C-alpha cells in the first residue's frame, strides 16, 4: 500500500512538473507574441531577396579531441563570398537578413545531422537588427521547434566591431541566456566593447580576435597579452576560444598556454553546405592536411 501511494504521489508530481513546463512555454510564447505585435521593427522594412547558403567551420576542443561547435558563415548559393552578400544588406533589410541567416543556419545544420550530435551550432547575429529581443527571437524559436533543434545547442555570437548601444546589447544577451541559448563575444579585443562589457555581462564564450593570434609563436608581446586575457577569463569562468589559427607554430603556443578551444584554417576550413572534417594536430609534429 505504501509503495502504491508513493507511486501515485510520484506520478502526480511528474504531471504537475509537466503542466508547469507547458504553462511556462505557453507564457513565453504569449509574451513574445505580445511584444512582437508592438515591435514595428519586426514588421516594417524590406525583405532580403538574395538567396543565401551557409558554410560550416569547426570549432575544436583540442583537449578532448572533439568538435565543440560548427560556426555557420553566410555565403551565396554558388559560394559567393560573405562580403558580396553583406554588401547587399541595408538599414531597410537588416532585420530580414538577420532572420534569414538564423533560419537557414538551423535548417542546414539539421539536414547535416548536427542536432543529433553533441556539437553546438554557432550563429552570428547583428545586434542592430534586434529591436526587441523577446519579439525578434520568435522566428528562431519556431524554426528550432520545427526541426527539433535543442536551444541549449545554439550559440549566438555577436561581433564587437559593430558599435551598438551597450544597454541594448546587454538586454539582448541577458534575454538570450534566460531563454536557454549560449552566447559569445566574437573578435574580442578588436572592437568597441572589450573588457568593459565583461564587467557587466559574462557570456559562455569569448572568441579572441585573430589579430592577436597571428604569429603569436614569434611575438612575445602578443603572448604576454594573451596570457593576461586568459587569466581574466578563467577567473570569470568564461571559456576562451582562439580563432584564426593558421600554422602549427600558433597552435603549439596556444596549446602550451592551456587553450582548449581553437578555430582556424589549420584545423579545418569552412565547407559549403557541409560539415568540415577537422584536422587533429599532434603536439610533436605538424599534422598532414
């Protein structure tokens, strides 16, 4: 009798948790739709008409020899460069372009089987294209739900080279984190935000700009600066990713400094509509490929 009563209580508790979870999801969607109805930026403006595709470049965890994420990078359907596509973006179609990129990245990543792997999908977003975070995220949420793509497997990167209102940016990042997404600062050290932003928000990940990584194996000052940045990030419990790794020498120095996450041509180039097979270098000699 005691076992049956315990089972009934357990089933009741599980049902209550399920109902609470459903209510929270419905409440979130209701709040998003309410905000969306009030957000003129989500409704006004021109659509982005140029067809796009995505390349995917791996981000490697060289400590565990695993793929941490694949970054989706916009291209034309015939492989036209990102610069060519971005030259068609205007203030009028910026929102539509940003939404188109998010949807395309999730669609293609799903087709390539990324949702069934432990690796994350890294998506670049334009802060100046986000008017109201909980309204502008609606299409991303519905696309992820359509393809059964876990929200905690999506990493949103923003570049600090685009000057934005810091208060607005913090609102976006906090909202995305509350909804279960991962967040990252891209090109850290090359733009507007830098260390000041870290005092106000700590993302999951900071991507250290390739300008600091280039030739670091022969540049003592760069090594000293990177050591300081890595120390700060470890204290803040923020993961560090060094991007733009192009030589074994650069890789070897970063490996010796304890960097676990790396990205760059030496480790795997972007592949159009495909997941790149990564290169796993040994620490004793240069890897082939």
